C-alpha cells in the first residue's frame, strides 16, 4: 500500500505575495498541481495534502481532487509537525508513505518510481532523495557512511565545516509507515528555528538510506521569485529541446516560451519572441513569428504568422496572418486566406481565399469564398445591448471604409461603394452605395482668423 503526503501549508513569505507559495505558476500550472500530477502516475492508494495558510484557497485550486484528502496543519510548526498531524488523522495506515514538498514542482514520476524500487530493495525504514549541489546554500546537508544516512543538518543549523558538504536533502522521502509511526511523535523542536524537522527522523530510524540523483534540475525547490524564474527556465529548456529534436527550428530559443500541452509539427520555424500557450497545435511547415502570441489554437500546414495574437481559433492551411493582426476566440480562417495589417477578427468564419488586408474589424460574421474586404471595413455588430451577425456571400468586393450595420446579409458577388454605411440587405450581383453626395463649391474662400 502506498500513500503520498504533500507538504503545502507554508505561507512562503520570501515570495512577497498574497498568493500561497504553492499556488504560484510554472508554464500555466501551479507548483502544487505539478507535484500532484507526478504523484498520480504512481497510482497511490491515497494522496494527503497538508494545508495551512489560506487552506481553502489551496483546496479550491486542485483540479480533479478525487482521491485527495486535505489535512489542516494549524499552527505550522515545521515539516515534522506536519507529519505528526497526519499521523493523528491516519492511524491505521500500512505500507509506505512518500513525503514530498509542494514547492519542488519539477520532480518526475520516473524518479519517484526509482525511489520506491530502491526503498523496497533495501527494506529501508526511510529512503531519502539526495543530490550534489555546487552551491548548496539553503539546503540541508546530508552526512552518509556506506550509503546509510548518519544525520541531516539544516542550513541554518550548520557550522562552518558542515557547510562544506555538498550532498543535500531534496526533501523527498519514502518511509515505512510502521517504522515512522513508532518515532514520529518523539520529534522535538530543539533547533534555532524552534521548528519540528522531519529530517530528525533519520537519527531515530535504523535503516535510513540516501538515494542520490545526479541531475538536480528536477529537484529545484522554490522559496522566492528568482528560484521560480530558474524553474521556469528549466521547464522551457526541456520543452524546446524536445521540439528541436522533433524537427522544429527556434531562431532564438531563449526569447520564446512553449506550453507543455502544445504540439508542433516538423519543419516549423519559430522566430524570436514567440509564445505558444495552452493546448495549441501547430502543423508542419509553418513559420511563426517574430512577436507572435498564440493560445489554445489549431494551425494547419504551411501557415505564416507574424507580429500577431491569436486566441482559441482555427487556422486552416496556407493562411497568412499579420503583421499586427488580432484573431479573437471562436474564429476560423479557412485555407489560402490572408489577414493583414491591423485587422481584428472575432467569432467569425472566414471562408477560403478571402483577403482582409488592412485596418478592419470583422465580428460575429461569415465571409464567403474569394471575397475581398477593403481597407477600413467595420462590421458594426453591437447596438449597446446585443450583438448581431453579418453575412457576406462569395466573390464579393467590400469597398474601403464600408460600415456594415448588423444584422445584415449581403449575397454573392455584391459590391459596396467605398465609404458606404450599409444598413439594408443586398441580393446577389448587386451594387450597394450609401453615402452623401459630394458637393463642390467653386471660388470658396476660408474665413481668415482674427488677430
């Protein structure tokens, strides 16, 4: 039987934030959710989350919390105290208890599985993940002999010589519950911090083993925003390395961010300052960027997008977008279409081979195949209370600076005169003009301004 306890009660004062530390985000997920997701891959019998500071906010943040139990630690007197509180709530547990920190978000399920296997092979009372750090400041130092742990000394309690030891405690434990339950309540707060340390269990258990992990990137803890930034960089490097090995070219990788849920096809070129978020999917042979933001969007083959923003939309193949276009949610841009300079599209279906090249707003609209939208065209879809649709048929030509007052329907092969304000429907093969007649006054002189 395996249970997991995740320590998530702390305030995180060094984050300088009103948000609980474990709810700060890395690449769109909270630190705590990342730890939970790794734990779930172990298929544990129970997951216990030890909460304290803003406990209700932390509980409400958890996605799919079936099988997750919350234990309130109040007041928070240290990591050992957290497990003491857990032991009082869960008295008849058998098997193994894995303890993790909610602020060590990059831990891999594969590493946790290896820890369990190691623990079982040693019939250990406790197995602890350790790693060598070039700069171990802030981490507890682990002192071993023949792989058995003799003691752990927290950074603030280390003397000068003890600080020279580079083997550090990652804060991830696998306990035999039977062994732990016998000594957990014997822990005391005899240290400078006056806290009850879980590390003190090591000296009370006979078979305490060090499980050393060479790559310490997944063991990075987060206590401040500098460390948060370093973890974000670690995640992004891993994501971009994976895509590059899969056939994606990044012109300037350090300036780009990619979500873990996004997929990118082969022979895609990602230019500088491009950010792909959410569950986006970019197919083969696209050129994205520079200066592009895409979220929750599907982009098919052979598209080019430059200096533009796209949210929750579908872009079919051979589409060109930008520069400075804004594609808002629920839009679909069909094949061979061109969306150009300073164009905004919202909740609209743009059919094949449509051109909207300049300075236009298209909202709540359907635009037919091979239609050309002239510069400065506006669909006036909002009357102050409701939004209304605009429908334009195929092979139409909408003149520059046309305003279409929705709801309105224009048929196939309709032309509108430049500068028109169109308020009535227009049938197929028609010309619609609605503008004031030009008047020229000959020999007109402007009044001279007074001195």
